[in-house]
């Protein structure tokens, strides 16, 4: 199940975000939403999972 | 006279979430407009202008107005040196950032249509969205 984890340090107000269980472009969409609300991050790092391409199954349509 | 400090590295991108975060800290009486003047604790007009202002009457008699000036990226706080030192035990900007960030997480939870779990460990708040 996709998860987005946030850690807020109340002493400084700083926040870290970690996206888990979301591969490739879908992960980028969540990061884009965060950027829209928070602005550009001070640091950004892709986990190995980011580079895994989601498997898409080919759909074969039956002949009419 | 207290000097005003502008925190250019702290930018609140979303106006609605900034207003909600200010309300979370107890500042729900907010004035909005274009280039509003900021006033000092003696009622003196200051050189700084802002688009979102919390008037000193909502803060304390020794306080100055708090402002948020709009820039290309969002809203930047303009806070007097005195208020920066005294409000929220000298952690006003940090408290506002934390409140704003929590609002961001709630907004993301709604947009992702997920569930939210919140845990506090000392001065650290951990939030998890599952969707």
C-alpha cells in the first residue's frame, strides 16, 4: 500500500517527506503535489524504488 | 523601536494554508489587502508593507504588527525583532512553519483520499498518509 511519511521537527519547523511503495512517475506526482504546497525542497533524493518501472500488462482485444 | 526582520528563506506557498496555520496558533483575526502598512507598538507607521497582516491588538500591547509579504513564490514573514524574540518563546517562525506543514499534510491526505496517522515523539511529529 502506498505511504507518504512526514517528520516535522517542532523546534525548527522543518519537515522531511518520504514516499514509499510508489514506483516511477506516480512517485513524481506525489512529490509534485508536495512541491505545489511547500515550494521547492532544500534536498531531494530518489530511493532505488523510484527507478523501478511499473509493469504494464498488454491488453489483447478479441477479434470481432 | 524594534527593527523588522524579513525571513526570505521562509516562504509559505499556499495562502489558504498559511491563514489556517495562523488560526491554529491563535491568530484568526487577519487583515488582507494590497501593500498594507505595518504599525509599530506606539502606533507609528513602518516602512514595511504586506499583503497579510495580524494587527498588534490581536497579539499584545507591546507587540508590533506581523506581516506576510507576497513574493513570486508565496508569502514571506515580516516580524519585528521584539516579537521574534518574545512570541511563542522566541519560536514564532518555527511554530508557524510546523503548523503550516501539518496543514500541508492534511491537504495532501484529502487530495490523495487517504487515511492519516499522527504520532508525537518529544519534539518530533510523525504523520503517515496511506492511500
